[in-house]
C-alpha cells in the first residue's frame, strides 16, 4: 500500500466572471501537466470548478498559482479550496474542459455572483438544522444520497443536479417553506441552488459552507449528524469522518463511480 500522505487532493471552485476562460484553458493545462497533476477542471464564463491530485508540493504550487499567480490575475482570491489525502492516485489523467456552466442547472436567473444564500460554517450547522421550522434539503443526486446524508434531510430524488429546478418548482413553495437549509458535497451545487430559490422568491435560504466534506473534516464523529459516507467523483468512491477513505471495495460501486455525472 502506498504512503497515505504521498498523494494530496485539492477540490476547489469559485463563481467569478471569467470572460477569457477559453484563453485560460491551455496555460492552466500546461501548468498542471508540468507538475504532474491529474484530475479534472471545468472552466466557464461564470468561474472554475475542479479536483486535482498529485504530490503535496505540486498541489501547494497549484493553490498558490490559482489564488496569487498571474494566470488568473487575482480573480480567484475567494477560492473555496479543500484538501484531502489518497492512498493512491485517484485519477487516470488530466482534463481541462470548457463548459457553459461549472455546475449545470440551466437557469440564467441563478447567478451566484449576484446573490446566494447565507453561508453557515460547519461548527454552526448542527444548531441550524435542529430548528423545528427548518426544511433540510439534500441537493445531490439519488445515488449519492443513498450512500449517506444528514438525519432528517429531504431527498429530492433527482438523477442529476440539472433536475433540481424541476423538483423545486413542484415541491417547494415560498409561502410554506420559509426557512430552507441545503447542503451538497463541496458547496458548489448549493451556490446555484440557493441563487435559484432566491430568484424564485424564497427569502431565508442557508447552505453549508464548504459542503459535506468540510463538515466531515471539522465536526467530531461523536457530535455528527451525518450518517453514512460521502460519495466523491474519483477512484476513492467515498469519504467518511476525518475525510478518511471509504473501505467500499465492491466493484459495482467503483464501476458506477466511473460513469457518474460530475456535478462537483
């Protein structure tokens, strides 16, 4: 078995205006290839979304370049960035792709650069979702929810995040659901989902800052309201408390993971 500290994984995103995103693709790809990173990065006019893995020093160099380097010119200074470890390289290759959206919802009114819900830190999440009038909403797809979720959370029963707006149109009512708390893997889907609900007239919308991964990293298992494991879109399949790799070795899960829609 490889040294568990030999591979460092960075998951990151930021909604920010990148009108030159097409021109950024090759410099970013070349930079990542030059330091032997593997994984996937999405670039769009609305921002960046990616997960990359490599040697710890290489991931640190990437984090510095994104936030402070000349490539993005300081536009990623609010980058949401989380680190974890892998026992072996969790990606087979490097991909930098251009997209219409960095997470696909298909609602032009949902613009996280204009408005998003209220961020809630992991340390304050348990208290928030304990409120009796709070609707707790999982924004992930049904396969992810089946592997793990928070106690009492509503499963929208969607196959991909693009169906969330259809679920909201049928099942959510601003007059009835006055307080909504939502969560997702790393936080990015909740940015879009909360922007969508605010545009539809919902007024009190909260979301877990840094997503489930930040919660599992910071909240002790003894105090946790999370049950199960958190699906991730790489060869690790799922992570548990402390961001420890899952021991789910069933080939079916690993094969299905390869075909999963990368919403984050």
